[in-house]
């Protein structure tokens, strides 16, 4: 079975293979930091023969996206949850999706003027309108994107709402 085909399935045996890739780059306890994640993605890139952007900006955006408990690291389950969503169509598109995430992150932080790591509703409205969307639908979009209704739109919420993951 080719590496591409092997890494494009999420059954138990392939999860075990992905875990072994992940473990070869972890800090301990199945956890990686930014550099560990970069190493994991480089190995996957090599195995599937698909260029995956591992720039600092891309790694930072992916860490924010994967780190569901916001502890600054990514454990294997967080990684595999992201990977499973990402490859549901085609593992060969991983590089393009990572580029999309990186571009969205760049836009996201440009609207986070106060550097708090999230967009408030006014900042999101500016982003919404600058994307060419009708301002009349901004309130509805905020309600949809701000899934936990904490008046803070996280990068994860934005990616989910924009159907990137």
C-alpha cells in the first residue's frame, strides 16, 4: 500500500501508523510543541510526496487550530482529529489546505488590532465587510461564527465557520 493511500485512511491500523509518526517527534506523553509539529508535518510531507508549508506562520496557525485545550501544545488526539477532518477527501490536498489556513490566519491577526488573540464583534464586522459580504448579515454571521457565544471569535471558530476544517 502506498504511503499516500496509507495516510489517507483513518481506521485503527492507520491511526497506529500516524501515532508512530507523531511519537517520533514528540516531547513526551504524545505531545508536540511548534518544532515537533513542524517535524511531524515534514515527515508526512515526505511520505505523501506533497509539499506542506511549515513556515513559522503556518505552524503558529496550525497550533492555534489544533490546540483545542489551549495549553500551547498539541497532543496526538488533537492532531489526529484535525488530520481526520483534513483528509476526508484527499490527502494530496493537505498542502493547499495548510496554505489556506495560513492565509486565513494572516488575515485574522491583521484584524486583531489589540493583539488579544481573538476578534471581538466589531473586529469581525470589519473583516466580514472587507471580505465583500453584506453588512446587513454581519450580526447573523457573528451569531454563527461565535459558536460558544463568548463575544470572542477564536481562530478555531473562524476556520470551522469557513469550513476549512
